[in-house]
């Protein structure tokens, strides 16, 4: 990698760090190419990205961003996962690490808040942004359904009463 490529790589990572909601640092302990490809596809499905970056370049890209504290986690064979949704990258990384012992969660950051391994696992246990939206829509929709049921119920009771009188007189 020549100097201009390194400069471009640092600029791209810096732009990413200025846009995302969470960054997770993982340690690669010998993932095969197939396992790494599987991890990247799971990240994409979750709406996250995964990249192996040189630690020195990643440290340069972290400067003047809200993720500057991550520098302490960047040693050894590390990779970065990130997403705009604060839960997606953490959830995908933790789920993959559960089934594959060659990927270790080192730590991460959500905004300016530095998180250790336990913090990332706690973040991964939270519902995603889409799940929260679905829950809110359900909560907003429930009162309308109950109001419609309450308004229709007296008419239904009246119809049952008339039906009972009709059946009584026919008998």
C-alpha cells in the first residue's frame, strides 16, 4: 500500500466514523476465508459493515471523531464492525462470536460512550431499531382497535337480544 492509498483509506474510515452510531472492535483468532465471508454476509443482512483495517491507519482515522477512545482496543489482529443503527453491528458480531470461537469481541463505542466486551454484549441484547418501531406501531394501533371494538359492541349485543327474542317467539 503506497502513501496515497493509505491516505485514501484513512479518509474513508474517518468519514465512516463520523456517520455511524456504533463501532465494535473484534479480534480475529484465525477465521478462514469462508467464515470471514459468512460473517460479512451476516453483517450486511443486519445493516452493518465489517472491515479489517490496519491498526495504525484506524488510529489515524479515529482522530477528531467521537470514537477516539477506541485506540486502546486496536492491537493485534483486529477488525471493525459498524452500523448506523446502534444495535445492528453489536448484535451481528455477538451472534457470530457465539457460534465461532475464532472471533472475539474486544470492545467498542456507541457515540462517545466507550464500551467493554460486556457492554457490547448488553447492547446486542437490546431490540433493534426496526423491532422498536414495530412495537411502537403496535402500541399506537392498539387503542384504535379497542375503540372500534367498544363502539361496535353495543350494536352486536342489541342484535343478539333481537335474535334471542325472535328465537323465543318462534319456539
